[in-house]
C-alpha cells in the first residue's frame, strides 16, 4: 500500500537543543534529594501529561523550594530559546509536502517543548502526536494509534523516521508502520532500516 504520510520524531531528528539544561530531569533529582523515592516511570508520567514544571512537581509529589522552581523555569526558558532546526529538516519537509504527502510529528516530550518546535517548522504539520496529548509514549502502541487516527491513515500508509531505534523504527514496525532509524553520525547506512539524512526520506517513498 502506498505511503500517504510521513511522521517525524522531533528532538535529535528535526531539531536540536543548543544549550541543554534538562530541567525536568533536575526536578526529579531535586524531589529525590528532598526525600521522594525515584520511580521507574517518572519520565513517562512527565511526558504523558500536558503539564509545566510546577504541575509536574505536583504530579510526582514531594517538595521543591520556590527558589529552585524559579531557577528551573529560567533554565527551561533558556533551553527552549536555544532550539534550532537541523540543516536537512526544512528541505526534507518541504519536498514531502510538495509531493503530496502528509507530514506529521510523533514525539516523546514534556508539554513546554511542543510550541517552540512548531514555530521553527516551514509549515504546520498535518497532525502532531505529542506524547503529552496522546497520554502515551513511544514505543507504546497507543501513541502510534493516536498518530494514525489523527492522520486518517492506516498504519501501513504511514512512514516513521527518528533517531531512536525502539521508538522510531522497531515500535512503529511492530504496529504495522514503516519505521526508519536516522543516524547522521554513521559513515554508511547499516541496513535497509537506516538513514543518514532526512534528505533520503523522499527516495524511500519513491521506491517501487
């Protein structure tokens, strides 16, 4: 069946953070230092709810000082302002759109990171499967279902590209989509599921 839509992971795929501070990770460490035990699903919970830093602190429980929260919020603002597009992102997105394909995003991230990404893209995606709106994180099948439903496509009509093997290649393939792993640092593609540039995506779709 022909591909009708291409979904991209965001961070590490379309965009990068030039000044990473990781304030949400620091929040978890501060909560732990204040006596709250770390939980294995802390990251998943933070990314599957539409919450800011303060709301995430409330969700996870524990106490963080106002001073620490303000410092984290300042770091978050600086981090968001440092998001930039990879050089191959806009040309690849434009080429796909010009060839009649739907372009979507499918990404695990905390709620504050979504809007700044959209401001950098050359056009608005057909659909955004943010983990905090889907209520699920990759590679959970629920987020791929959310993506396909939002696009109005069957899984086999959607191609997924991202820089994480489980989330962007293996998980999508198990769900029935075509998943590809992006590794810009590779000297050569390791196998048929690997890409070295977003510029290779359109060629994949044109293959018979």
